[in-house]
């Protein structure tokens, strides 16, 4: 069996789950409103080689709210989201990313893990396909559950600026 890994294409606003070179699933996402970048405090999506450091939220219901990687017991409803639309809602599941490239996305002021960069669910599902996050990769809640079940800690994650069919570089 080929290695299972994730490729995120910022320009295309897509996350692909691959086995070797074969795409087995493709999801619409929302990356950072401020574009790509690695610096702490930039609110940009970091590029390069990453891996899933941890999976958080197994068994939580759709719309479960997380703060500091802990479920609060709340469920994000349309009304709750409408009452606080600027909140950076982290919902349903979290795949916490760790950078693998020292000086690019690991250690110092470019460390993706210390920046708390996640793949997670969002209440802004209608805005997927366009940048809008604070650095994380937002997904449809049902999609993040599906992805969560198909990957493990240590799964490789490549974040590229290119569109589909246009690798970075």
C-alpha cells in the first residue's frame, strides 16, 4: 500500500488526500485571509513540509467548539455564530500540524506547532474556497470528520502555494 499523505494547495483552496501519487479525496478549504507566510503573529498559512502532530476531538459531535484544544461543551449553532461572527471558531475536529523544516516552519519565530496551526472545522462553510482564516486550514465539518478518520499522527502534510496541477516552484 502506498503512503497516505495530504497536499494543501493555497491558490486552489483545496486539500487533497493522496495515496502515493493518486488523489483519493479532495476537499474545499479556506486558508489564511493574509496569504501564505510562516512568521509568528502573521496570521498567514505556513508553507512547506509538515506532519500531523496530534488528532483532537475523536467522537465529538458536529459543531463541537474547541478552545485550547479542549471541547468546551458548546455546539456552534447558526444563532451562536451569527451573534459572534468575528470569533475564530475551531469546531468538530483538530489535526494539529508540526513543521518539519527547521528555519522555515519549525523552531524560532516560524514554528507551525507553536503557532497552533490546525486543520479544523468551521461554521463559515459557505465561505470555503476563498481565503478567510487566521492561519489555519478550515474545512466543512463533515469533511474534517471524514479526513480525521483516514489519517494518523505522523501523516505527512505538504502545504503549497500552487493551484491544482501546478506544483510549487
